[in-house]
C-alpha cells in the first residue's frame, strides 16, 4: 500500500508526507508497523512501562524516493 501511495505522491511535484501504518490482528494480538518517515511510535504496557516501537527504523517519507521499498515490522 505504501509503495503504491509513494509512487503516486512522487508524481506530484514537490509534495511529501509522513505516515505511520499500524494494523492489529485481534486474534493473535500481533501488530504490523510500516513507517514512512513519521516519528517513531511509543507504547505503554499494562504495567505503565513505555517503550519505543519500530526498532529505530523510520523509512523514507512518502514522495521522497520513488523506488523506496518499505519494510514491514511485526
């Protein structure tokens, strides 16, 4: 999805955007994250502990590099 959106935005001169796409599988409670240049997300667990998600990977902004391959993290 992000790679197609990125190509469309690259076709627009001088347009860029950041996007963080998160999906949750309600059966397995697994989160899938794809980051397109957005700030890294944080999560708070049931004990109130806060940690950064995404392993420090932000990816390229949408509209930045037309051939960029976005990485999915789980």
